[in-house]
C-alpha cells in the first residue's frame, strides 16, 4: 500500500523558517520525480517545486513565488522528500502536499499524494 | 506561464446527470494535461492523464478529451461520491499550473 506522510508543519512568524518532510513507502521512491503542491485556505492548488530523480541528476524546478526562498531536496536512502522554507511570508500559509510523479507513455502525472501538512505564517 | 481557465467554476447537478467541465489553456499544452478530483479536507486524486487516459482504478464514467488548448472532463452519470472539486493541470512546461477548480454540488 502506498503511503506518503508529511510532517513539520506548524505556526511560524513572518521571516522565519520551517522544514517539511515527506516519508514515502509502498512504491519505488527513487524512480519518481517528487513535487510539493500547496493550497491556501479555501483556495485552489498551486505547484511549489520539484526534484527530479537520480537519472536526471536530482535537478530542481520552482514556482516564481518561492524561488530563492524554498529548496526541495530528497534522500532516496530514506525514501524521504524535504521542503526547506526560508523568509516565510503570510501568503505562504497553506496546506502543503507532497506528490510523486511518474511517466507513463511519455506523459508525467502526479500518481500519489500525501495527506498534507498545514503551515501558518502569522505574527 | 500557461494559464488554465476552467468553466464553469461552480456546477449544480443531480445524481444520474451527465456533466462536462472545460479547461482552456492560454498556450498549447499538447496532451500534457491531467484532471484531479479533490474532496473536502482530502488530497487530490488523479483521474485522467495525457488528456484522455483513465488512471487505473478510476470508474469508466469519467472520461477526458482534447488537445492543444481546449480540454474536457466528462462524467457520464453522476454518482453521489462524485460531488467534489475538479482541477485540470498542465505539465507541458514550467511552471506546472492548475486551473482554478470547478466545484460540483448536488442539486
């Protein structure tokens, strides 16, 4: 059974930092690209960033809204994904989901999702 | 960035109805488009990828079509468990973007 469990969310002041983790099991973590997606309260989905797999040199991509402040990383030996968030702003308040992305027939999609962890940025 | 615009944003329908949700892209996305279902307080669930490929385990009443800039998600006969919010997503280019969502409610 596939499981993806996020942790590390909580309340942080503007300008602060937080590190989210995502522990995965039940699938070949190392083969997948891994993404973070967030959802502000009552709003839609926003893609945050991605780390590719080892075959693609673990390269990363980011949304403009977080580039330079957030860092996506992974540890394949522990089937874990991370999101280091610095210089947090009130507009970063959201539920953060980790998602696993695989290609089928040349088309990538987000196969598996965690349950989400809430990050609240407030003074 | 590729903007995705879903229509309608809100849809009220009855069990057994056929419904269609449209997703229009500001630029061509080929067939790099997926559809997700999200229920309140839950993570999104993949329904369709490559514009028209049904994800394993998803009921065949769901179908997708389109390519380029216009895509549709159709539910052929609504079931009670289908009332949720639906999102399209483009994976043709970075940044990956989602539509604003279509909320499907029971009439």
